[in-house]
């Protein structure tokens, strides 16, 4: 299979020659039919071999980078299949994110609780306080062995008790 056709090559070269500050849509999608590797390519350098785009080798860490067209064409998978082009790939712009509701600007943020004396966990049962596994002496005293920390890392239990 021809990985890059002449019309695709022209679009890739045009993207490469355009202003560097523009974030181009992918023009072609290449993939490994026997693996998880995928390349979404948007530019082709003037040398005709170096492609630029989003490269995902299937390890869960996609990255922007360059890849050689000759190397992609030479890859043979376990069944003798090479890298293929997705014939039905079309890059589309996703719809814009909806604006947050008006109350989101006035709702409290976690940073709003940093200066206040509040515990990070409030149980509906008034006598229950979260504890970790303690020694039997600590269980008898009904107090946690380690201090509980608030959202900002402050010792909120000790602040509320006045210590």
C-alpha cells in the first residue's frame, strides 16, 4: 500500500511550509494492523522523508515528534503486514466546550477552605471520627493516633481544638 499519496503529500508539504505557530489538523493516519501503534501526521519536511505529528506507539504515552517515512514503510509485523494508511480517516474539529453554569463562579473551591477551621471529613454520625488502625490504648481514648490533614496540608483537627 502507498502510505502517502500525491494529494496527501501536497497537503503535508503545504502545512510544513506554512507559519510555524499554526497547529495543523492531521492529514493522514497511519497504523500498525497487528499492534497498537498509530501516527497522526500533519507535516512533511522538504526532504520528502521526515513526517511530523502525534506518534503513539501503544504504550500509553503519545507524543509530538518526527518519524521517517522510509522507516515506516520498511516495518513488517508478525504476520508480514506493514504499516497501513487509514483510508477513511478525516480530521474534524470537535464541538466547542460548553460554558460552565453561572453558579460555578460563585461555588466554593478547595482553596477557599484553607484558612478556615474545618475537617476534611464530616460524618453524619456525630460521634464518629475517621481513624486508622490504632493501638488498643488509642482506641480506648477514642482519638486518632495521627493528625488528620485538611485540603491544604494544615493540621485542621489541632486548629479546631485550639492547640
